[in-house]
């Protein structure tokens, strides 16, 4: 049976006793951007456990008095927190504003947006993406071989099968590649690794474009299939070896495309998708 108290907290409802977060010590914000400062204080209190998921925040009037700000400033702070999935307002006699815990999928979506902007305007290099992928996905492959479910296997297998179609254009083929590696990351069963791989996957449409002219689709599909078979057979050593063969091949292609370039000097933002 599901843990109903945990589910209620996950959904942002009150805990069984409806206890408000009265133990939260509030520091008066400065005059500049007070709403943002209030939101930050509450966010930090949730992060350090001072305010627990499912707890009810003090009312708008009480918060305004405690922070010595206008009620409109409190409303703005609550909107900021609601937009990040950290609070949820309910109506009725038992209603109010409750602390919630964002679902991993929602966190991943928000992280994806931030990372996409980071790649677009930052100075992350091709070498950094390649190195990060090697470290992170190697462990994802190993864990996937240990923990995969039948549903995971279907999600990993299907992109490989689709990639063998001669009717796929370049964009569709690269999409199957991303679907395959995303499914492997998910099959690892580790949310932290999956979130970390989100950053790598966001950069890969750009990095893959570099190799497109050199790619042998059949060879890539065969390498993916070898990884899939090892995961299916729950053989982590063979899965890691297959992944390393795949990455080594991609490294050779990258060197062929950029024989005189230093990947440490190539920002991802400058690679055209």
C-alpha cells in the first residue's frame, strides 16, 4: 500500500495535524527586491529542513507583518515560489499555502532550460562535454545492466531498431541516438545521474552534428545494439566494454573531423546545430 502521508506531502497538502511552519525565523529583507529575498529565505528554510514538505506557511497578512513589507510583496514572493514548484495554494476551510517537493521530472525540465541557456551563452567546451559524458554514462550503463526492467529494455531497444530505417533523415537518425542514450540513463535508476546526464544530452545535438558526415549509421546501430544486449543480459562488465568501444569510435571520428583543433578550445555555443 502506498504511503499516503508521504503522497500528501508530495502533493503539497497539509500533514495530518496541519501544523504551520511557525518555527521559521524570518529576517527582514532589504528595500531592494524584497520579494525575491523573502522567496530566497523560504527556499533556504525548506532546503535545510527548517520547513518540512507538507507544512503550511503563515498567512499572507502574518508574513507581511513579520517581514515588515506590503502584502503585495508577499504575494509576489509566493508567486515566485509557486513558479518553481516549491509551494502550492489551496482554498477552503483547511486551505492555505503549503510547501511541496517538486517531482524529479519537473526538476529535470527546469534544469534543462537553465542548462540550455548556459550552453548557449557560456564557455563550456567540447572537451568538457566529452569527458563528462565518458564518466557519467559509463556508470549509467553499468547500473542499467544491474537494475533494468523489461520496460527499460523496450525503451532502449526501440530507438536502435528505428535507427536502422533507411528512410530516416539526418535529424531523425540523431533523434534516435539521443532517445537511446536517454533511455540508458533512465534505466540506471539513479535520479542524480539522470539529471547530470541531462546536461550532456542537451549539448549532444550540437556535438553530434560535427560527426554527421563521418557517421556510418549501421556501425553506430550495431554498437548501440551491443550495449543493449549486455544490459539485457545483465552483464555490467560487457555493457561498459561495449560503451567504451562506442565512445572510442566517436573519438576517432571527432579527430578525423577536427584533426588540427583542440577540443579544449572549442566552445559548444559555437557549434551549429
